[in-house]
C-alpha cells in the first residue's frame, strides 16, 4: 500500500480557521483512501499538541514523516502556506511525486502512470 502525505495550510489567524484547514486536509485524506492509498495527514497527527514542543520540532518531525511517504497530495491553497511550499520542495528533492489533481493521483495509485 502506498503512503500519501497530505500537504496544505495548517496555521491560521484563528482557531476556527485552523480547524477549517484541518477539515480540508482530512477530506483530502479521505480522497486518498477512496483511491486505495493510505493517507498520512500531519494536520491530524499533531492536532491538539500545540505548545507541547517548539515549532521547529514539529517541522522536522513532519518532514521526517514526509520522507517515509510515497507521494504528496496537495490541499487547495497550499501555495499560500510556507510549510506546504517547503514540503513540496522536499518531495521534489527526494524524488517523490506531487499531485494536485485527484484523477492524476488515482491513476498513479492504480499503477496507470
């Protein structure tokens, strides 16, 4: 089974906006599962742990998780997120595919690409 990292905005001005970002990432994760991939949604891995460690800890940790995944699937608005832009750059650097389009991801998951 392929692991697909979901990258998108997390940080926000308000808790309500952050929750909306988490929900959007979770929905993208559900899309990954629908097509047979195992979603890895860092938004859900770290939610509720804010303040438990320095921000740099979480950044290093999520990059380590990304490095163990087979692909990245992007959430709408990812270009406005410094963290997501860095995650895409890391994925490109280590040679894993990055998808914005659901159909392209589905084809890749089913070995059609």
